[in-house]
């Protein structure tokens, strides 16, 4: 495997943010530093819309750094680079060595050059032409294809000269922390971790709330949600996870409300609790993993009734997605294997036999009047919450 001297990171969208650009760049740099700090000593610096990551000692494993960097929002391309002296002989020697490592025989190639240092004697097209010629002479069985090459040799002339032949796709999006904070209602299922990931990708920091119905749901179900939050945190950064005891409220709903409205009423109270937790933690919106028509509590009519319980905006990034599409993302972000572990959720332990698919809001509001001490129960549940910082 080719040694990696340094990793160049390119950011796309954030370069377009005009006066906000410094803020975005600072956040991105902070996020990269704090994630890499956990795996070793790296230098992380920025120049000309590029971030440079270099190892500072032998603890800094560049392969491991690549894995971490692939999950940081705001990065568009990740380029593992070999450094060399800033003259054409060294550059050609390095490029030829890189190409030779790719079993080049019978393959097509192209050179792309970028001269950031204008003092370098050749301009970008001249570098590409000269280097292309030298590679063609030195490596057997190669041919040039400028439109669709199998091997793309990149050269960048900056403070030093850099050569790379692979450009890894980054996680895209915007650096977490550049777009405020939202609260994800996190169950143990497939959907909610994906929903959290999608909002976080746009630069939003996450607060998470999980409702736990001990002893009807086990400690293992709680551990599972903590594991999911950890997996999400690799993308979303630090998450404060509120685990809220929900049994008492759930039993009161079962005792006092019509059976066919249990799930919708439960959802409405979950939303009210999550809204209160959000206000206390400067989070501006709620996020759920709901998608239209997935189950009875997610028909259009049910979603309207759930929404009505809170005044905060509710983001549902999966609203128009099929389960299959959600599963694809869940596998990509590596939460799927944890999500499919068997577990009980408070929504699945007391499922009404005939849930209303077209609930009537007035009937629900009327039914909720039977929960005469609900405000105190909500306060109590919040007071008894357990808070974990997951990173
Ligand atoms: P899946 O549908 O894959 O089982 P899910 O997370 O979508 O998982 P649903 O029962 O469909 O589970 O719940 C819809 C949404 O309600 C979830 O996406 C989640 O945002 C919220 N939710 C459900 N149960 C809980 C819970 N115990 N704690 C916090 N939020 C929950
Ligand atoms: Mg669901």
C-alpha cells in the first residue's frame, strides 16, 4: 500500500458562503481536530480552501485518520497524498512510483495539475503535459484517455509538491455546529438514526431524547439506543442523550384513554416532553423518523394530530422515503446492524388492535382530558431523566 505523507481535504459548499466562510472553516477545522485528537497526534491546518492533515508522531495512523475523516460533514473530497520536492524530476519520480503501484498495464491514465504557487516555472497545462509524457515513457502498457481515465494522477504545487492517485468521496454537507441545534426523538429502530444523520448533515448539532418504559422495556433496549447514538456521533459529533422514564405516563394513557387512540396520544406526549427538553437546551426544532403511511400512527391525518401537540417546528427528513431507501442509508452510515437487533420499544409493547388511521383531533383532545395530572407527570418524567454525553 502506498504510504501517505499527508491528507488534503477539499470542501465544496462551504466555500460558497461569502462572509460566513471564516465561521464555516473554523468550525470544520475544530471538528476535524477534536475527532482526530482521539486517535493520535496530528497537525491540522488550513490554506487556500484546503485542509492539511499531517501525522505529528508515530501514534498518528493515517489509514485510521482516513476512516474518521470520511464521516466528518463539510468535507467533499479526501486526497491521500505523497509529498516530494518541488522540481519536475522529483515530481515525475513520485508520480511514476504511484502509478506503478496501481498495476497500470493495459490501463488508461490522465494527469491533472494545479499550480497554486505561481513562482513554479511551468504553468498547470505545461506540468500536466510534461508529466504525462514522462509517465508514458517510463511505464509499460499505459495509454492516455483524457475523458474517462482509469488512473487519474493529480499534482498540486503548493508550498511543497503533492502527488495523489485516489480521491475519496467525503461525507458532504456542512460542518456540524454551523446551523444551530435540533432534538431527535431516538427510538431503537432503523428510521430515527437515519433522520438524525440527515439533519445533522446540514450542519445541525443534535440533542437526543429516548423514552424508556422500564420494566416493560429492558436495560438491553436502553443500551441499544446508547450504541446507536455512539454510531451516529461518528458523523454528528457529540450528542447529549436524554433517557426519559415513560412507564407511568404510558400506563396512565392505557388506563384512561380509548384503546384505538393510544399510539397517537403517546406520540403527542412524547413530542410535548421533547419540546420542553429542547427549550431547556437551546434546541430550536424536533426531528422524527416518521414517513407518510409507514404505520397507522404515520398516516397524514395522524401526523397532523401529532404535530398539533407542539408549537416547535418538527422536521421529518424521511417523510417521502420508502423503507428500502431508508435501509440503504442506514447501512451506509453503519447503524443498520444495531437497529435490527431484537428489542422492545415502548411503542411496540402496547399496540392497539385497531388503531385509528384517520384520527380526529377534537376527539383526541377530548380523550386527553382524562389525563388530569398529565402536566405533573411530564414534569416528573423530565426531572427523572438520565443524561448521557455520547461521543
Ligand atoms: P422503525 O420504524 O424502524 O421501527 P422508528 O424509529 O421509525 O423505527 P416508529 O415506531 O416508526 O419507530 O416511530 C416513529 C418515530 O417516533 C421514530 O422515528 C422516533 O422519532 C419516534 N419514537 C418512537 N419511539 C420512540 C422512543 N421510544 N423514544 C424516542 N422516540 C421515539
Ligand atoms: Mg418508523
